[in-house]
C-alpha cells in the first residue's frame, strides 16, 4: 500500500513541478510586449503575468506538500543532503518570489516609472527564479550526495 501511495505522491509532485515551472517560459515574450504596451493591452499582459506568478505559488504549495509526503512514505530521510539543499533553496526561492514580482508589477501602473527598466527588472527576476527552480530540480533528479 505504501508503494502505491508513494507513486501517487511522486506523480503529484512531478505534475506540480511542471505546473510551477512551465508557465514562466511564456513570460519572456510577454515582458518584451510590456516595454511598449499601454492602456488595456498593458493591463492584459500584467494580468497574465500575475496569473502565472499566482499559479506558480499555488502549484508550489502542492509541490511542498507532496514532497513532505514523499519523505514520509519513501526511502529518503530529512537529513539526506539533496533534500536539505532543496529545502534551503526552496526557502530562498519563496522569499525571492514574494519580493521579485508583485512590487515591480505594481509600478507599471504609475506613469512616473520607466517601463523598459521595469521590464528588464522583471526579465532578470524571471531568469533568477528559473535558475533557482532548475537547481532544485537538479537536486531532486540527480540526488547528489554532497556529504556523508
């Protein structure tokens, strides 16, 4: 029974990774459009951007919960190096996600701010966030033993 639960949790875990990472790749062409968009077009693009961040955040909740369930039902322990490193990077990425996107997106509504500069800031934030996610993915897939 535990093997079946483990496989179900693993499937949910992988699916939530796909949902939390994949949509960020559509943001690059959107960021390019934000540089020159105005009015309703800009608000539509910002709405899409906010939705992607919201989706990633909630898929991340499922990801964390399923990860905890995988540890409880699987062969790994909390002191496994790749799990610890993933958790450390996870907490860094949560802090980064909370600070990187929403404050910058709010500034688009203010005419005083430079849209090109804000778009570059968003682009840099997406790359950093994707980098953090890819490092976590490498730990989860590669399962390196960093110390014994």
